[in-house]
C-alpha cells in the first residue's frame, strides 16, 4: 500500500508540474513571439507557440535527477542518457529558433548516440541483438543507426495535435506495465513513469485544438530517451517488445520516407504524406486520428506484455497486421 501511494504521488506531482510548467511557458513563448506559423505543409491553421518540450523535458529531467541521485540500481548508461538529453535539448532549441543545418544536427545526434552506447557498455552492459550470429561490432552499428533513425522519425511524426503525446504516453505505459509484470529493478519502472506523467501533463495543452506544440526541443530528446528504453528491453531479452511498442511510428515514418527517397525527394523536408496526415486531409479531426492510434497502441501494449516474451515472432506478426490495418484505415477517405 505504501509503495502504491508512493507511485501515485510521483505520478500526480509530475503530471501537475508538467501541466503548470507548460501553461507558464506558453505565456512566455507568446510574449516572445516564438510561434509556429501555418503554411501549405502544416496541419494547423493558426499561429501556435512552439517549444513546449522545454517544459516537458525540464520536468522529466528534474524528476530523473532526483530519482537517479538516490538510486542504488541505475539503468545502464543512465547518467550518459541524462547528459545526452540536455545536449539534444540545447541543439534542438537552437534549431527551433534558427533552423540549423540538418547535417550539423545529424552529426550531433550521431556523437551523442555513440557516446551513449559507450556509456551503456562502460556501465557493464553489453548489447546483443543478434547473439552468436554476427560479430558484436555489427550489433552496435545496427543499434546505433537504428537509434539515430528513431530520434529523427520521432521528430518527423510530430505533425498533428496530440499524436506524439499519445505515442509517448502509450509507449511509456507499456514500459511501466512490463517492468511491473516481470518485477524488474525499480528504475525500469520509475524512469518511464516520470516520462508518462509529464507527457500527460503536457498533452492537456497539446490536445486538439493545441494551445502549444512540442517543437524539436521536445520531440528529439523524447525519441532519444525512448530509443534508450527500447535498447533496455533488448538487453532484457525482450527484443520483440522493443519493436512492438513503437511500431506505429516505426512503420508510418519508415515506409513514408522510403517512398520519398525512392522518388528522390529530400526526406528531411516537411511534407504531408504520412498516413496520419492523410487521415486529416481526408476529413478526420486531429483528435480522431490520435485516438485511432491510441486504440492501436493499447493492443500493441497487450501484445508486448503478454505475448512477446514467449512468442516473439507471432506477436510481431500480429502487431504488423494491426499497424498496417490502422494505417490503411487512416488513409481511407471519409464519407461526406
């Protein structure tokens, strides 16, 4: 009972703090005219404050700092991830303000990921995605490239009200439930709990009609942190769950951008070709699209929690069918 009260207290304080911090930040951004003005590639129609990730990430890192300082069982690489998140926040905030070169941003992301992988290994944890099949250095190259890609796809997918809040909260909810179900170390439970609560506090302001946007300062470090959580799942032997929990974002972003690459279009430029964006263009509201993805993700959580450990390939196959069905549903034209 005491433990439950502790969990609920942390959750409530983090959610409330994020909500209040976002409200205060919104006023500052408006006063400073830091706004996302709509254009032909936007899914919003009125100027909206951009940079809400400052509040969201600030609350997450504040909670992490307190918990990490007292933790006896930190996750492998924790303080490296903590520092990397701050670096990515700083670079992404500059990008929100000044539109930095994509090559420069990518270089910083690669450096942060390489140092983070070294940090995980430094803390005594090897990462093996393909044990006994390929040399370990190939494991690290594959995981490093996948992590960099995950960071960027998380940014690409943040294009309508509520979508990244929904994705982040469901992924972290899945992580919290998995850590609890398998009785993992406390940090595996509490670290995603902080992210879950803070994200829900921000989502109050980002739900349709959004009063504030995340900006790169939020989406980039969130992708980085969630990528680390997926690596932790792989370390725990739950590689299927690591793919299943973020599978909607993985599929929608990867398939869409591969199509753009085949057409020789610049994949880093803003566009409206993701399935969720097509859903909005076809008549669905931002809320309807986000709720559709929420429903998909809830089933993905169940598959990751109850099926992926014992039947990884079956759970992954079912998950792909579910995600592709959801994408097809979102692309379906709405009757007038």
